[in-house]
C-alpha cells in the first residue's frame, strides 16, 4: 500500500528526514513512535504534500503510484487521508458544505457520481453517530469553537466519510481525554481495520495503542527508522523511554 | 453636483473617471429614498450586468425608521455604489456590501452617514475579494452632529487579495461633534490562509474549488440577515467568486 524508500526531506532548507525507509502492506496498521523533533509530523506532511516540505531524495509509492508526482488533492482522491494534529478552523464554511464539496471533488476526479445533498447528509449522520458525535455540530463552521477533543473526533468523522484506503494519522491522540481516546480508537478500528486498508499511526505515546493494536511499531529518531518490532515494542518504549530504545 | 467629478474630490479619489464620463449625465442627480417614521425598508442591490454600473442614492431615515441594504458590486469595468444617508432620532441603518472582481475592474462602495439626531445606530459590513489587477475600495464617512448624542456607529471592512496586482483601499473617516457617542471601525487586508488551503486540499478539493470555498466563507455571512427572498444575490456572489478564484 505505502512504500517509502530512503526518504530525505527538508523544511526551510533544514534536513529533517534523513533516509527513512518504511513499508506498510495492505491490511496492516503500523505505528510510528518517536521523541519530539524526530520528524514525525514532517513525515506526515511530506506524505500529504504540504507546501514548504521539500523532498530532496528518495521515493514513495502509494498503491504503486509515485506519491510525490501527485498534488495534495490528487493524493486524497487516490484514497489517502491525512489526519491533522492541529485541525484547521475555517470560519464561515460549515462542516457539511466543506465535506460534501471535498467528497464530491474526490468523486468527480475518480469518475464517480456526485452525492446529492440528502445522500450526503445521511452518510454524514451515520459516520457522526459511529464516532459518538452530535450531527448538529456538522452544521457549524469547520472546527470553529470546537474543543481539542471535538476537533479530533471530527477528524475521525471526516475519515469515515472519505472512506480512504490509507490513513496517515498525525498525533490524533494528542490532547484527548479517556472517553475521546476510546471513541477515536474505536473509530479507527471500525473504519480502517479492513484487509483492503492500511493505517500509519503517528504518535508520541503508547496509550492510543491500548485501543488500536498495531501490526508493527517503528521508532523514528533523527529522521530515520531506528527500530521496528511488534506491538510489544510500544510497551517497551513506554517503560524505558526513547533514549534507551533508540540506542 | 452636476459637473463630472475629478479625483481631487475625496469621495472620488480612487474612481475610474473615464468610465464615469460616459454615463455621468444620467447620474448627476442621485436617486432619493425617504423612509417615513417607524417604517422599515430592505433593499437588495443586484448588479445591473453592465460594464459600468453606478448607483447613487440619497436616503433619509425619519424618526425610528430602519433600513437594510444588501449590495453586490461586481461590474466588469467600474462599479460604484454611493450612499448618502441622513438619520433622524433613533433611526437604524445597516449596509452589507461586497466588492468582488478580477481583471482591471474598479469597484467601490462610498458612504456618508449623517447622524443628525440622538440615538441613531448604523452598521456597515463590507467584504472585498479582488483578483488580477482589480481595485476595491470602501470609503466610509460618518458625521455625528452636535445633536447626535448616543450615536452608535460601526464599520467592519475586510479585503482579500488573490493576486499581487490587486489593490484594496479602506478609508474610514469620522467627524464627531457630540461627546457621548460610540464609533467603532476596523479594517483588514489579507490573503487566503495557507493552512486552510492545505487542509482543504488534503480533503480532496482542487486548488480553484478550495479558494472559492474559503472565499464563500469570507463573504457568505453578508447575506444572512436578508428577510425573505434574497433575489439570487447569494448565488450571484458565489458565481462571481468562483470566476475570480479560478
């Protein structure tokens, strides 16, 4: 599903990723853990195609296609979902309008029929209910006045609506209380735990992995993967800290 | 005023005088609107569709009268909406206006609000979206006479520039002779937010659709208070935004 080889990337000419190699096979959930400054968010943004994050070497393929040859919106249409650590507020634009236009833009570029207003509202209500979110909130402007936990739940509702093949979730667990964490974990499992789908879960803490069991855990340090292992690696990191585990 | 104005006049400093020359004869005398005491008026000003679209209105609000004006200014060459409003005691005036244009268009909304008696209120909200080499201006003058105690006047002016060649002018002007008044004004000029654009792209919106959607959010609030049929002003504004954002 996702294959990254020897990836080097810079932000404002500063090297952040330094030869990162990683493969996420179809049907698997992989977690990337690492200390602050290891390059976790940079990896998410590079994969999402954020302007200002420059790939200087290496390659990435998504479903066999050259990821870096695609524009950000083309990556979404191809089935990639990027969950934001800090979801963005858009005053004046309701969540319903934002998501309906986004989804229909994806569907148009895939040659699929657009959803009508009624069809879309039904879909949005279903997915909101799945995440334990009041669908009325989707009438509000995108993320405006949402608490940290509500923003993250809303990200998961968006993921449910977009129904991607690959989700890259950047610290979706940060700033969540236990209830929200449980809801987000359940959302990831129900939407993405599927033999046809894959997840790259980027996280600082082990606690989300109590709810979503990864097939593999990778440790990112100084812009490279320094260790990989099974789910038990996350517990070891939690016990011993990154310095020890990455040594 | 019957002679063609020049740019030396403050209210015409950003005007396209050449465009004005061709149509001035029919405009030298402004249209007059009088709203009787305690009466309420709502007007929706749709663009005429002409290359040059000028509207000059002198309005008087008698005691306790209310006026709501919703205006979309999107003329391809020169659009000018000029409003001179005189407010008597307790009158309430509101303007919601948009300048939306690209190319070489010049778009302006020019208002003079005269608070001549106590307790009148006025609210003006103007949003400009300007692409290519367009110029959008808001000149808003507020005069509060000695008798205009307890005036509450407010202006909110925001402009969004889509290209380097576009220009926005915002010029509040206050002339206050009363000592117990509230006059607030705020003006900003900005560009589309990169974080919002990337967020929209990451959800699958192509760049032109993302820009148009964000601009709809920027302008859309203007039409929320329209009572009854909006005569298509929201759709027309949206269509113009999509054209400018393409």
